């Protein structure tokens, strides 16, 4: 990792001196290992050259950082847990940017059980927030594979979705209020916990999903839910995604909003998870081309969910929709099934080169998307191996085909744009999106310009210009061109 010597951690310069004066030595990160963890991305390799890494511990200190950067004409990139998958949380290679880590801002400010809300700082780790809510007898429902590292600020800035979005919605539905440092250094105090508020534009939604390009989130009011007291986990094996959709329809009709998660998994994902991740079980005796893992949960104590899930399964068997299945009979067995699902992203990372797509289409179009995208990719890339999993109930599939066996990785990588175009054309033609939950960042920036209608892009540029006229926050991410 390279550093600018004139004002980076190894050097002096007005930037470092002024930051040191307001943040103190603990507010500047010089430890190379810590810096490496903040500048290396989880999956793809994005070059990253921060001018300086700062770690303020309060909203006031974030304001001071923003004001110093604005006065010196230095842009900055906010970062939480650095688990983002689009390069949006890393400084750009060709820019002199300050990396602003929110990790020291990790306090829970308050929990209000009557309002079912919790006020937390942006650097709180998602898993800690979930545990704190649980300790208070409530659920904070956002659940991602990265929960042990990602932060609430990052979840907000990426509008994270995850496994429970089917029932509780993505982060946008879980945030009631925000506190944000603006590009001119002012603090916007939108920490409201109002279920109803129609007094003008709902400003918080501008920042949710903005990937750090419009403001720095310093705290949030989160919406809590009732803690589920009974749950049932079922995994079925089936022939194709159409059968998966039929099973989803059956479960939703029977369980309504109690259906919390409904994940589609292609067989190859299970094989890959078992190859790379220890203690991943093969869930059924036979092998099936596709699987669906579903979770049903209710606040009722000791509710019998196994009975009704079994009835739904028997009806699906009769209808020829499912081939085999298992209903977890213990928490341990349920955890085993979920471990399988959660192991897939890491296992695929270890497996090697793949084309990654995080698309969404209307739920009813998921099978068509998988079929048509695989057909078109197979025609262009003979030997390509389908690899699809994800949030069937949200119409959000992680569609990550693997390279043909024995093919050179370099050849494969050189054709990434072509594979993306084929896949995203199919998704968009079906009324879908090129990024359902990971966001745009650098990864999908050029494609966003290609696929978004010009009116959408104009509105986005207008917002950026209005909120960040000097392009201080995360320049070059999401929008490729500086708004004119
Ligand atoms: P970072 O990576 O640090 O930053 C991400 C973006 O947010 C950047 O643009 C950054 O500038 C901005 N940002 C961070 N903090 C702030 C702040 N305080 N104010 C303003 N901007 C800020 N995503 C899903 O939606 N669903 C999943 O199921 C899912 N699973 C994942 C599984 C794994 C194993 C991994 C590694 C990632 C997964 N993700 C998933 C990606 C997801 O975007 C992140 O895990 C998470 O939401 C990012 O949080 P973070 O704190 O790590 O943010």
C-alpha cells in the first residue's frame, strides 16, 4: 500500500497537523496493519491510496474533520467495517483522499422500549446492535453474513438487505431517523423516532443508500421489532427454480408475514461450500439440482410451526413441486442449515474466478432470469458453470457463474464486461436492477450510466450538486461524471 509522504502518516503537513490538533493522537491511524485492513477490500482488488486515515470519536470531531478537508480542498471517504463489495468505501487510486473511519463511534445512545427504537452511533457493529436489542427483549432484524464486521453506518449507506429483508425490509425500512454531517460541516439532526411525520421532504432517505456520497452518517434511530419466540426452518430439494417459486408461493400463502426468509440455492453452491468451509453438512440424503431454505418465525411462545410446515411440505410433494426435504427439529439443526447458506459467499471467493452479479427482478421472473441468462452466457462462454443463490422471496439472486474448468483465469477476467452486459441486459429486460443490495460504488458505476434513464441520472446529479457542491464526499463513486 502506498502513502503520500508529504502529508500522510509518515509525513507532516498542514492536513495532518490540523487533524492532530482536533482529534489528538488516537484520532490518527498510523499502524500499518490497521491501515491495511482498512484499505484492502474483502473481495475484488481496488487500489487504495489514502492521504491520511482519521478516526474521530464524536459527531463534533467528524464536523471538524469535514471542515478541515473542505478548507484544504481534500476530499474524503467514509468507512465502517470495510465489508462493502463495490469498492465504495475505499479511497480512489488517483485521488488524494482522507479515509474517515467511523469505527470509534460505537456507542448505543439509548433504547426506548415503548417506541421500539434504539439510537446508535454509526460505527456500531451490526452484530453488537442485534445483541443489545436482544438483551432488551427486542429484535433488530437486519441479518447479513458480514454482521460481525459491518457497521450500522455502512448498512445505512449501502441500504443493506440480507436474509430477513423479505419480512422486515432492507435498511431503509429499519431506519427512523439520522444524524448526518453535511459537506459544509453542519450537523443535520434528524434523530426523530416518529412513526408519522409528513412535515416536508423525508430527508433521511436521501442519505440511505447514498454510499457516502452525500453526507457522513454519525448516528441513527433504528426501528426494533418483536423478538420471535418460536421458529421453524425447512429445506427442500427440487428440480428447478420454477418449483422453488411454487414452494415460496405456498409458504407465503400459508404463513403470510411469518415467512421471514426464503433462499434459493443451486446444488453447486452446496458442493462449493462443503469443499471450502469446515462443518458444512449435506442437508439431504439425495442430491437435487436446486434447494430452498426457508425460515418461519412468530412471537408466540412454543408455537407449533413444525406441524403446519409439514402439511405444506406434504401438499407440495403431492403436487410434484418438491422432491425431498427436512424440517429442523432443533436449534442446532436449524443453525446447521443456515451455516450452509452463510458459507456460500466465502466458499465461492475461495473457489476462484467467477462473474459476480447481484441482480433483482420481479419475484415472478426469477426462474426466467436464471434460465435465459444461463442460456445466453453458455452460448458466449462454452463450458461456463451456473452458480446461483440468494433471496428468492425478494427477487434478488446472486448470479455468479464459474469459469469453465481448466480455462485460464486471465482469459476469463478479460471478458468480464461482456459477461456483465449479457447478464444485466437480461435482468433489465425483465424489469430488474443491476444491483439489488450491494450498491454501485466503483463496480457498477459505468453500467449505472448505461442502464439508468437520463432523467434518473440528471436527478441524481442535481442532488449531489445540491448537497455536496465541491465534491468532497467520495468523489467518483456511484456517479462517474462530476455534475456540471
Ligand atoms: P463499508 O464497507 O465500510 O462502506 C460501504 C459504503 O458505505 C461506502 O460507500 C462507505 O463510504 C459508506 N459508509 C460507511 N460508513 C458510512 C457512514 N457512517 N456515513 C456515510 N457513508 C458511510 N450486503 C447486503 O445488502 N446483503 C447481504 O446479505 C450481504 N452479505 C454480505 C456478506 C459478506 C460476507 C460480505 C463481506 C458483505 C456482504 N454484504 C451484504 C455487503 C454489505 O454492503 C456490507 O456488508 C455492509 O452493509 C457494509 O457495511 P460496512 O460497515 O462494512 O461498510
